[in-house]
C-alpha cells in the first residue's frame, strides 16, 4: 500500500478516535455526528480500497514480510475503527433523535459486511507473516546436501507435478 493510503487511513481514524472518546451520556451536536459519520464512512471506503490493492499485489508479485505486516496492521486498524465507529455512531444517532438515514449511516452500514469479511483474512495474513520460521533440521539438511552431491535429486517440472497429482509412484 502506498504511504498515501496508510497516511489517509491514519488521518481519517485519528479524528474518529477522538470523537469516539467522549464520555457516555455527553450530548453530541448533530453536525459533529454527521461529520464523524462521514469520517467513518470515508475510513471504511479507503480501507476496503487498500485491502483490494493488497490482495491484488499479493496475487501478482507478493510482499516482503515486514511490508505485509505493516499493511495488515494499518488495514486492521482501519477496519476496527470503522466497525467500532459505526456502533457508537448508531447509538449517538438514536440519542440525538436521528434515524440512521438522517445521520448518514446507511453508506457506512453497506460497507460493514465487506469489512467483517476482510478482517479474518487480513488477520490470517498477519499471523502468517509474523509466524516464527521453522527450525532447520541440520541432520536432514546435511543428508540432502550429500544426496545432491551424489547426483540424487528430482527435477521438478510440469510432467513430474502432473504425475504426482495423479498419484503415480516414482
């Protein structure tokens, strides 16, 4: 994800976080509520666009692990901010006597299923990218090197893979 998308997600989430920190029972002005709704909706839209970009990049060229970790953390932060924001904003709309439509929550509400679907996928990618490497079995590595030096190896090509998938013996 370009730095621009990361910064945009951060810039949209910061005022939303500040707005959501208000104390329970504190009255929220309708215009401030609408501004926060717009902010949460924009955050959701940018986050979903960034997720589309990350998925496409993963499929086409991939990422270096640390870079993927950074993207996943930003995406999860954006998703969590949008989901939390929606719940709080819905409560505040009701407190202010506004319908979800009047508060402008319907656009954000329409993005919630995609956000909820993306979240576990992003979390799984983050877990995979941060998983410690497997231990190298030095004895097996030495045996493999010795076998390769003796000329004992298998050339993996499309024919070999097709035979392997077909369950043929080698």
